[in-house]
């Protein structure tokens, strides 16, 4: 019997989910409750559209000419909640020499039980790791969970030398803070496998979706971050990163 994944949606030609143009699979189900989440409809595991790996590749075949310079990205939700499915999907992609990107928060990583994640990483070209907040207490307020597993996963990926693309959303009053941004830069300096850093400005475009779902939007009083502020935040992270590297 084929392994099936619980799928939220598929984007045929994504341009912001890894290098090049990507075939993006968004999985259903997430243990985090990020206050700025723009897909609250992906939280529940009850909402489901089950698809097999072969069904996914049937859809991929229809657009493969457009994503030849990119590949396949699995995002969420949280894709590591469906580890057997993602592993099988990436294994087949690997056999077809398709670049694979895993877009994850790393929240379910367990450094004491890595056998299954190691199998997935064998077929993973790139991990896009979303670090929500570098401070553990603030991470709990922002997402409902500790960041311990996230940071453990970042260090583990560095140890395994898996290419990592770091993503960090900068939110006024929450993560747009010089102390936290410098702390993030210092942590990133411990890693030897970073190939890109995305500092993403917070936006409130998901408000209408929350209204449709009749869910209270936690950040309704916070204004979006400007492009200039995002550049400032990125510069703070990089300055701290470089200084930490030099001091080693």
C-alpha cells in the first residue's frame, strides 16, 4: 500500500520557496500556533486531502518543464509531522535527479532519535529552516512552543553539513529588536552550512482569512514592517554574525 500524505494545497510554479521556480507541496497539520501565521487553515490534521507519492508526481509531470531550474519543495503546515510520506517523496525525486527542498520549523526534531530524519536527509538537497524567535521565552509566546528543538535541528544540520537556507520573519515589537537580532546572528555564526539568509518583513495580509475562519487575529494592532526596516534587521544580524565569526 502506498504511503499517502495529508495535503493542504499544491503550487505549480512557486518563486519564493527555494532556488529557482519550484513545485511546492503544502502539507496539512502543524503543532505551532505562530501569531503571524498566514495559513491557519493548515493547522488541523482533520482537514485532509490524501495524496500518494505517485499522484503528486502525476501533477509534477504537467509542469516539470517550468521547474527544471528549480525543483520540489515540501512546506506546511509542518512537513516533518508526515516524515514517512516526505521521505518517500524525496526518495523518488532523488532517483529522478530533482532538487528537493524541505521548508520546516524543525519543531519536532529529537536529537536523541534521529534515525528517521537521517533517512529523509539522505534525499534532501536543501533545508529551509524557519527560526521564529531566538529567545526561548519569546518563542513560546510567539508560537506556543519552545525553540529548543529548532536550534538543536540547526546545529544537527550543521554537523551533517546539509545546506541550510535560514528564514526569519521580523515583526515590530516581537522580533524587530536589536538584542534579539544580534543574538540570532551569534547563533548563526555557530553553523557552517548556511547558504542563504532570508529576513522577511511581517505583513498582515492574512487578516481576511482569519475573519473568514472566524479566528481572532493576534497581531491586528501591529503594523507591517517596512522594506527599509527589514534591511536594517538583516544588517544587524549579519554584523553580529561576522563579529562572532571573527572572535572565534
